[in-house]
C-alpha cells in the first residue's frame, strides 16, 4: 500500500471567494472540483477546500487530513494491525472509495482510494 497524496483540509463558507488566493499562493488551478451531499470541494495544490454551511461542514470536521492511497483494502489491514479504529466504514463516493480512521494517538484521517482515471489524471499525468 502506498500513500499517493495528502491534503490539508481548509474550511470555508464560500469556495469561490477562497480559491483566488490559493491559486495565487500555489500557482495552480484546482485539479478537482465537485459537490458531495451539501458541500462543495476543490483540491488545489496540497489543499482540500471544503465549503458549505457550517452545520454541513461539521459532519466532516473530525478528520484533520485527506490521504489518497492506492489500495484501501491493504490500508485497512495496516490500520487494524496498528490499533487504529475505522470510524466510518468503506463507502463509495464521487472520487472512488473512502473510509475514516482514528489512529491510536487520536488523530482521525479520511483515506480515499481514487478511481484509476483520477490517479492517472492527477497523480501520474
């Protein structure tokens, strides 16, 4: 199992007002932008910007980062052997499959296995 990319999560009320500064700071345009349930997401550089009403963002606020992996099944075995707790079981989403896990020290991370198309387009262009 390999970690492919790690995103720091940024929380905002308004995605369109947040992106221009990040575009200037990173020198990039968002490489991923989508809606998921009641929130909007944009990935730019090493940031995952999560926008929407505060009560909706709070549903995802327990995770401190989003990590893209190449093999979610292998990751689960690694997490369990290290004593981590899967807090949200493997679920399908717009970018592939994901889960949330709390590590022994208390940090909670969202782990995502992207679709092959996204990996080819963003990680290995």
